[in-house]
């Protein structure tokens, strides 16, 4: 499944290509698993809207939408289109005359004449509309009932302060690897970047989160943010189906130090990298460098 750097790369690439354009027509497939919002309602909410911006929230891609032709106020959207890529989902910007790939589930015809296509062979991805309503002239109780902008379930790992990061793990009686993967704590971190961050911080993945020292959590906070930013710079990790908005693979997999390197020598100390299963997830670490 694409993790934070891959989703960030896709969102930024799509934003560069569609920001400010209007959606002139919408086609949706008949595969219901893909849609959290009914297709007819989704098409109605998308058709004629202007794409103000595209951004990442956790592992979701958020399209902020306004009515076509309206002047957009900074930070304000009328509705949002939420895309979760799942295991194999892709957002591609294509010329309209290019044939649809197999497993295409949504096509948005843009005012530029190009198309934004959602392709997902395994159909674990999800598409939905998140409506927003302006609060002007409404009572406090009405304002409380208004849908707010889409937010993920946990904290943002790229911006969380060290003090808040430390508090996330206080008293947690679970392995630190499992804690990093808990989307209610940190949204967007997945298997690859948890393994790589723990290696750089010198922490074994089975260590209990609530027993890590302040210095260890400080190292982990720094390594997690550094790994994520480096991966974004390199376009993410292409270890399976992942490609960016132009269909191009990422390069961070060339920088992996432990992930999927089972039995190969550690790049720091030469010890063979080990693999265990932790919480149902394959976990890679160096038994010498990580304590």
C-alpha cells in the first residue's frame, strides 16, 4: 500500500497538473466497492467544479473543490473529493485519446482537454465526497453540525513537535513498530518507513513503545521525519505497483537499509539483516545496530 511519501508525491504531481482547472464531465464505473459515496451523487458533486488544490492528508489525497468560475478564497472549499489509493490505486493524467487502462474506475474530463483517471486493479482504493457548508449566519449548534474539512485519524508525522511525539507513546504496551503503524497515532506511516526509521534511530522494532527513553524517542522523531522527507524528494519507494501521476516509478527503494534486505549484510556493520513477523507485518532490522 502506498505510504505517506508515495501519496505526497502523487498529490503534488496531480496538483501541479490540474490546479485551477474545471471538471467538465465525469464517468464512473459500475464497480461498487470503489465508491463510498453513491456514484450518481459523486458525479453530481464533481461535475462543473473547479479544482482549487490537491493535497495529502495522511494516506488520503484531498481535492479541494469550488464551483467553476467562482473566485476561490484561500483555504476555503465548497466540497472535497477524497481519494484513497488502497493497495494498487493510481491517479493518472492522460490525453483524452489514450485508451483506458484495464480497471479504470473514474475519469474526470478537465477543461484543459486532458483526463484525470483513477485506475485500481484490486479495488481496495476508495473514492468519496466530503461536503463542506459555509458557517455564515448559522447558530453555534448548526455550526457544530457542519462537516469540517477532511482530517485523518492521527497526527501528521512530518509536522508533529517532539513533545507531542513523546506523549503519543507514553504508557503504550505494544511494540514500537506496531505503534508507528497505528494510524490513530501517526497517520501515513507504513511498513517501509517504520522499518527504515527504526534502523536509523538504532531501536529494535520489538521494544515496548512506553519504555523507550526520552533520548530514544528524540532520535526516532528525527529519523522518521528525515526518512519521510528524503523519500518524498526521491519520489517514494516503488517496490510493487506504485507510480506517480505520470506513471513514473520512485527511487527511494534504492536507499533502503533494512526493508526487504533479509540475509544481506547491514550497510553499516555487515551483520545479516533479519526478518520477523510483528503484528502480522514483515519487519526487518539489524540485530547489531538496533538495540
